[in-house]
C-alpha cells in the first residue's frame, strides 16, 4: 500500500528513478481496485459490455492514468533508458511484451543521468 501511495504522491513526476517494487505494487493494487470497482459497477447497473466498463471503473482509470505513466517512465529511467521507450506500448502484441521485460530488468546499480539508484538511497537510510 505504501508503494501505491508513493506513486500517487509523485502524481506527475516523470524525472528520477523508480524501483521494480514501486511499479509492480502500483499495478497490482490497480488491478485489485479495478476488479472491486468492476464488481460494484456490475451490481449497481452502471456496467456496460459495449462500453467496456462502468462509471466508477472509468473514473478510476482516468485518475491513475498519469501516475501510471509517470511510474513507468521512472522505471525505464532506472534501467538507463529514456521514457520515450514507453512508446513501444503502441506496437501491437510485441511492444507491451518488450516493455514488461524492460520493467523486469534490474536497475543500474550506479547513478545515471536520471538520478541516484533508489535502492542505494533506501538501503543507506
């Protein structure tokens, strides 16, 4: 939960670096919240198959869209890549697969052009 809150506090911060844990816990919590909101939408009757979701789910998706992009860019920075690599998601099928692999890679242990290693910063305190 702390990682999710940390991402929301850095709502539109696209600079710096993010650990794998920060990205994956954020996305895990998003899946859980979206599923719960989908169930609520289904029981209240605001869920529509033709629309792909319900009102609560859509509002939540819009609210976390920018923080999700920001943490993904910071995660790419941690691996030493530019945030522009995120555009791989636009390539059907193979693009998102490549991005998931990049997100799984360990970050560079040394400082890079995007900042200090977030693991070293947390472990030294």
